[in-house]
RNA sequence: GUCCCUGUAGCUCAGAUGGAUAGAGCAUUUGCCUUCUAAGCAAAGGGUCGGCUGUUCGAAUCAGCCCAGGGACGCCA
C-alpha cells in the first residue's frame, strides 16, 4: 500500500465515520480502494457510499455527496498538498480520486528506491507456516500430477516468504507399508524374469518400465545370483527411486527443508499417543475386530477404520499423528497440497484434528486438480495401473522447466488443467511464458545498450505521457497482487498480472523510444523501465520461472 | 446416491473483498522493422457470462433448484 492510498483511505474513513454519527457501521468492515479499469474514473475509487446505504438508509449518491463535503472541509490546498487533485462522484455513488502527476512520480520514485524489495510485505512477520506438498510415494517416478503440486507448492512457499513468513517446505515420505512391499516384489519378479526364472508378477505390482531398469541394475550387481534377500530389493528400489525423485525436484527448482519419514513416525510411538488421546475423549471404538475413529462426530459421512482387523494400521493412522505434530509445532497456517484422489480424505483428517482439540481452520488443504496433456489437440492417455504414465521428467525435458512450471499454474489450483505441449514448447507470441520473459529480456538489453546513462530520480517528472502513467499505476498494483495470492493461496493471479504488465511495456516500447539523444529523458525512462523489470523479475522468481537477460 | 471441479467471443482462458459500457491471447481482416530484440505493437469484427428463481442500491461473481461435462467416494496408500 502506497502512501497516497493510505492517506485516501484514512481520509474517507474519518469522513464516513463522522457522517454516520460517530461510529462506522459494523457491517461495513472497512474502506476499500480500487484502481478503476476506466481512466475517466480516476486513479482510485471507493464504493463506501454504496456500502453505507443500508445502515444509514439514504441513497448512495446522496451519501457520496455528504462524504465528499466532509472531505472538502480538509481544505482544497491541504488536499492538493497531499496529492489529491480532484474528487468526483460518479453515477451510483462511487467516489473517485484523481491524483497529481507529482504523487504518481513520487510513488514511482519510491518503487525504484525499493529495488528488488518491491512487493515484499510484512504481513507474515513473526509467523511460521508449513507447506507440505508432493509427498509422492517412492514407488515410481514423479508424474505430471506431482509436477503440478510441486510447482504450486513451491511457488506458494516463495510467495509466503515474500510476505514475510518463515516457511517450512515438507515432503511426507511414505517409506513403509504395503506399497513398499509390493515395490520389492515387483522388482524381484522382474529380476527373476531377467535371469530366466519366470515368476508370476504380483497382482498389484508396479508395471512401469523403470522396474526393469532397477532389476537390470541388480542383475549387473549380483551377476544373476538367485539368492537375494527380499529386503534387498525393497531397499535398492527405494534408494534408486528417491535419488530420481530428488533429482527431478532439484531440476524443477524445488527444494524441501524436511523429508518426514513415516517409518520413523511409526517407530516413535507418536501414533499410539494420538490414539490414547482419541480413546480418552471417546472418539475410538471397536467393531468387527477393527478400531474405528468417530469422524462422523465432525461431519464426515462415515466413521473410519484406523486399525484393521489384522492389527495393521490404515493410512489414516500415521497421518493423524503427523498432523498432531504439525499443530504442536505452532504454525500459524498448515498448508497441504493434495491430489484430486485425496479429496474425500479432507473431512476425515480435519475431523481428526478437531477431535484432538486443534483448530481445523488453521489447516488449509488445497486440491491440485487433474492435468491432461495434449499433443496435436488430442489428449495423451495415461494409466498408472499399466505403468503407462507421463513423468514430470519427460515434460520438463520436452518443454523446459520454465514453461512447465508456468503452465502448471496457468489455472486455479483446484481447476482441471489442459496442458498443451506444443504451445508450451513454441517460441511464439501465443506462449505467455515467452511473452513475459521477452519483456524482461528487452528491458535488460536496453539497460545494457544504454550503458552510461545513469538512473536519475530527479527528472522522473518528465514521464508525463499517458502510457507512462498507465505503467506506474500497473506497478502500484503489484503489492496488491502479492497480497491477493497470499490471501487466497493461489499463485495463478500473479500470472495474469505479469502478462498485463508485460503487455503494457511492449506497447510502450513500440510507441516511445526509451534511449534518445535527450540524456535526461532517457535516464527517466530507463529508471521506469528498470522498475518494470524489477516487478517482472520478482514475479517470475516467485513462480520459479527464470528471468533471462537476453533471448 | 454423496462430495469436489468445470460451463464466459469460433478456440484457449482472465475476470483480485459482489461494482461503473464483461477482458486478453489465438484464429480472421488491415496497418507498423534505415533507429533500443517484429519472440513485438496498433486497429476492426465477434458475447442471452449453461438455464431459471432469489438476495442486493448493484450479480459472470453470492444462495437455491435444474441442465451438461470431468473427477473422487476401500479394513489401498
């Protein structure tokens, strides 16, 4: 929020309070300023008069008039001094503010001075948040679906950090249990097959080609010995896959702070402790030889088994203990990013958190919806069961890290995503990644080209063109956009913003020369272009997309 | 059957806490490279915002009910 915005908000607020007999009506939570799309409606606009109509029982237009009269008591000169050049009331009751050129320039000057810090917020100061994402089982390479979760989770983490939060990125590692056993059996079966000892492939076995690769390595290592312990297959496959997963994530620009092992959790006794609490509170009961959790008490459709009748735990059990631990660590927000297949699982885990006495609203579970890859306008079929799926690695190799990350966030996280491989690959204007990167590269090259012209904040007032004012206003939106993506836990609003900003710059670039013989004007325009570059750079970095100096 | 997501221009989609004549890109038509990257810019056409009812000063946005498409609903993880 810039100085002038704060000033206007305070002004409006105090005036509105006065005319509503001292106090602000409760249902009107605050004063919002927006930047109108239409230039004729000024630089800032507030809808406060409309929102007060109900409480004050007066038509909005009339109220707007009273508010403005109140504001005008401040005195014309004092207003002008603060940068407000004009106030106008528009049709239903909008109050529109027109700011002076001087204030616009001052604002730009402030943005330039902030440099790379521009857009950083302090709303998360002193608060810790955790983002748990990907958490793919180590039974196969990361898929496209995991890729989307990785992109969204990491970008959210970056955005939260930018907002001042301390962020912990965590990967929950399912390194024990049934599926690890199946992994071992699958590899063993392929191994035996490879040394000519045909064996039936396990029913739920992993059929992907990578199982052959692992088996092949083991054969090379053990020269075809038939006497290998079962456990060896599991261990070997696990390590092999983890190495792959870590490398994929690294190349995708994602780094985790914590790899949380389920195996260690199970051994720690924490699951039993969680059960004890639930049992004491009466949320566990026995039926049909199994132990059930009364999740229906908290709005779930049915109760859930936590200990099966064979004595083993269901997936929910360690997860309850895991979430208990998350809450105990004192995060102000706990964010989980899950795949669409987990959506029915939200109610029961929230129920468990509530049952344990935690505030379920501190737990944010985002569902990253399906990704469908398209090639030549046709969907690429995938079936995990047959082991026939497209990996994150394949997509990254084909279209590059930048486009992959960008495309995964082109739509809201909880919306289905169609990923057009040809488009992502194309180096044309249809491709939004290149459009934005190109703007950044263009500015970078001008800055280099004009070596010698110094950035001079004193002559920014020369930036009096309409297009320049538009760019300054767009730059002013950047912190609002950051705030919005933080509040909604949604990186994708940032993409649209960057496209808009890049568009404004491309347009400006074509209509006005930045580098001219006029050294002073050149310096001013370069300074503004530099501010655009900074916003683009910060935005792209938050998305984990590189901002190239040249293309 | 229950739950989640989606339905906006010919196509792919934006639309931030409900706001002022609903916006981009592609495609179509037409202009702009002797000058900072034409991977770009400018202009034009194109819409019952799936439908109906309601809440509101005001609805693409919120609520209810329909219609259509995608997905999830295990003592799997």
